[in-house]
C-alpha cells in the first residue's frame, strides 16, 4: 500500500462529529403510511381543509408513482411502511411561546451543534429557525425581523397565521406531482421554514434554518417556502445533522423559492447529514427537490451548496428563469467519502429573454465514494440572447472512487450561447509532492489543495458559513488523503 | 554539507543512477550537466525524496543526517529545496498563503516561532525587492496561468523566502528566453553565500554564463564521469556530449580541465 493510500485510509476513519442522540421524550407516530396518517398530521397541526385535500391529492398521486431509477446511484429498496412520518418532542399541549419555554435539552442539542438558539444567538446576528425531527422548535429574532416587515417562522405557524400567502405560493414551483419524492413530501410534510420578504425590503440579517433528525426510524419531510416580493433581497442558509444509526433514514424535503421583479434570493446549504460508517452502513438518504422561480424581470436566484454528508444524495437545486433578464446561479461542492454516493446538479430552464445562468460544480470523491454531476440547461424558443456558462470539475482522491458527469443541453433558440467546461483530476501526486517539498505536511497539503479546488464555491457563501464549510470539508476528508 | 556515496537508484525497476559519488561543501555551486536521459533530474528527485524513485544502494548524508531516512517534508524542513523543472499549478491556493504555510511549517519544525501575516508580508516584500520581482505574483494562485518565465521566477522567489541550506535547481533554464534567464540567474546569484550550497542541473552551458559554478560535473550513464571547473562547461558546449560515447573523456580531461573526476 502506498504512502498516499495509507494516509487516505487514516483520514477516512475520521468520525462523524454530530452523531449523538438527544435523550428526550418524543411523541412518535407508529411506522406506516396511509390516508389516516396524513389526516392525523394535518389534524394534529390544526390545518385548514384545503391543505388536507392538497396533501391527500398528492398522496393518491404518489401511490401510482414509481421511485426514479435514472440516477447513478445504488439504492436499497425503501420500505415506506417502515418509516414513521411524524415525531415531535413531547411538550405541553400548547407550543412554547418563547425560547425560554423550550425544553433545555433541546437547547443543549443546538448548542452542541454550534447553533445557539438562546440569547447568545443575538451576538451571532443570524436569525435561526430550528427544526427537530418533525417540528420547528424555535425561531430567533422574530421581533426584530417583523419590524422590517419580514416574516420568518415555522411552516406550521405560517399555515395558521398567513394562510392566504401559503395557499397562493405553496406548490407553485414544485407541484405536488412533480416527482416521486416531492409527491411524498407534499403528502406528509410536517414542518419547515417560511420566509416572506415584502416589496422593497432588504432583509436586515441572514436567515438560517437548522435541521436535525433525532428520533430513530423516522423520516424527515420538511418544506421550505421563500417568497421575495418586488425589489427585495434575502440570504438564507440551511444546515443539517443527524445521529449515527445503523439503519438508513429518509430525508425528503421540498424547497420552493419565488423571486418577483428585481428580487434577489441567495440560498446556501451546508449539508452534513450522517453519512453512514466506513463500511457504508447507515446514513441518511437525502432525496430533495429544490427549485427557484425567477418569476419577475431582472430577478436573481443563487443556490450555493456544500454537500458533505448523507449516505446518498439526490438533489438538483434548479432555477426557472421566467422573467426577462433574470439570473440563475448554482455553486456546488459535493464530497463523497467511504461508500457515500451523490447524484447532484442543477437545472437551468431559460424561458425569458436575455436570461443568464451560471453553474459551477466541484465534485470530490474519496474512499469508494461515487460522485455524479447531472445538469440540464434548457433554452426555450422564446429565450432570445440567453446565456449559460457551466464549469464542472471533479477531483479524485485515491484510486477506488469514481466521478461521473451527465450534462444535458437543449437549445431551441439560435441566439443562445451555452458553454460547458469539464475537468477531472486525480489529486495530483505532483501537487502533493510540490507541497511536501516545501515542507508542508501531507494532511495540510491535501486540505489546501481541496480548499483551493472549492474556492469558487466557498466565496459565494456568507462569510461565517464559508469558514464552517471549509472546516467541515477538512473533517470529512480527514484521513482521506495522502 | 552533502555527501553522496555510491548512489544507485531506479525508477519503475529500471536503474538510472549507477554508483554516483558527490561531495558538496557549504558556499559552493556545483553544476550537473549531461545528455538527456543521463539521470540528472533523477538525482534531484532522489535528493528531495519523491515517491517512485527507489534507492537501491548507497547513502546520502546531509548535514550529518542520513537523508534517506527522512520523509520529503522533513527533508524540506532540514533545508533541502528543489526548484522544479515543471513547477506545479495549484488552482485556487493563493501563492502568498502557500508560501507562508510552507515557511511556518519549516519554522515550527526547527522550533522557531511562526510568522504572522504582517511579519511575513514585510519579509516577502524585502525579498521581492532584492530579486527585482514585482509583487503581482503574491496575489495569484500558485503558478496558475503563469508563463514559463513567471513559474521559474516564482521558484527562485520561494527559494529566497525559505532560505534553504541546499538548493537544487532542476533545469531552471529550460524554456526561458534570455531576459527571463538573466532575471533568474541574477536571483540565484543574490542568494549565493557561504552558508548555502547549490546544485544546478542543466543541459546547456548557457545558464552557466550567468551563474558561475565552482565545479562542473558531467553525469552520464548514471555516474559522474568528469569533474572540472567552470571552463569544463564551455568545452561541453563546443563538443557536445557525443564524445562520451567514444572514449573522449580522457581527451577532455587532458585538454585543460583543472581537476580530475570526482576530485
């Protein structure tokens, strides 16, 4: 075994750091999926009739759908009857009115994760919504935000307090029948975050949601809906962790973004779900549908994702560029180590005139990880003078991993300009030796080379999260390199 | 400073160095010349500890330590610097950051305090001034998109910052036009002092017009076959290397080389 290989193995053995379980009493629905389960969830949340119907329609449609098989993934069959579709920390019948009433153990959990929900959060200057299993447990900075007219709350609260907004936009960009997992989510989604930025408002702080799966044998099905009215701006970040468990757990979320005229939404993800152990046992199945609608002219939606966790990631944050002169961007770092698999990318659908999109994808494969980029660029006949630039780079660390690229380009307008660049490199022995020869240790050299490889994406992240992402990447790669 | 005895090394099972001896003292510049494929670059890579270069016999003592016992990064920290024939690009990694990481790794190894960015930057600017190199390369990624000349200048700049005890310049002149060659040679000359030794590996005599070596060795068939003074390089320039094939060594030796082989 070469020296590189042995250091790779050493780093691969690095343990997942968020794998603890919080010992907290939960009400968890018995495993199984049926109309009754959906009625229970909807009833439990006191939802209006139209939403129950919406869920049931999605469910009935889902029953006739098949799990997609086109991705470059090996997925063990999922028994949807073995999953519990609802779990919430046991609390008094009335939800806590403020964070002071939230179970201290929950607060402790978020402290451990580095997401302090309590007073201290004020120092960080980031408004946080925390979703624990199926429910939102607390949103910080609510008052400050409402002064600016910004609504940032759990999805359940939004259904209760702003039903007309929810009804108007829910499913308007990811319809319930969009795909297998989106349909499932539409049927059983339990909570999530809701953001509304009114016309002309620049959201005064970063918004952030932290998702955590705690209970065993549960799925997490959250929904995020962000609406940015005319000429408004918001930057939103989500983070995710889960305990270490031997079974695979399903996370099937839907995120919908709507940007009206001149609005600007920046959506960043640092995904660190439990990836499974070094033999590929356990880990989260992360099957997520994310789509943004640049509905108004000159609107802009930018996705940035750093995907280091999950046993399997299936996810294509996309932009529908409907408004003239609208802009869609996708910046992605996806890392697979051990037996992790990722099939991720984006779709840029150009409908409006002079629309522009940019795709920067960085895939890193280590261990026996398999990493696929799958991207669609579609220029429709109306989309005069549209432009796309795609850059898709893969880095292989070690000799047992794989990188794959599946670009789909459909151009139906002769004035369009579409560029695609792709590279694959093995973490160069040359690069490594160059660093070593200058006195830099192997581990530092690899971190440096990988960090440099991801730079274009990291610089799109909000400052404090860029640091987190970099650290996360180092941890995920620890031992992976030589 | 550096003693190499009976060095045998192979690459992919093929023996390239076949009993090489060399003694380099502090303050000296030695030129290693020879035809293509003679093993010149192999010597540099073996000294730096590159993977894939297997030493099958012999020893290398560097400042009292057995170099072959050390990992490449340890050798660097002990003061061995290799200026690469083909400097490697590391996209996205800032040149200044790279160099500071390297310098601090070396300082840490030697038990010296690490430099903060302000202190480092001050030092770096001094070096740039001495070398007459603009500060443009500080802001760019390591060698990314550099021209051939810029890459070589960057190597010399790194050498100036890291202040190695032994610098090995592997075909630093290859691919340089005359102006770039002068800049590089000028940089090397400024770093020349009595504590530092240099091994200049080159195919052509041209570089040695600007970097005057104390000794010139000819490496052929895996050994140093001739050693002489600076004028030996000129002879090689006139006569090429073909004479090595037909017993010309003696002719060359008697023809004015002022020192014998391996003296």
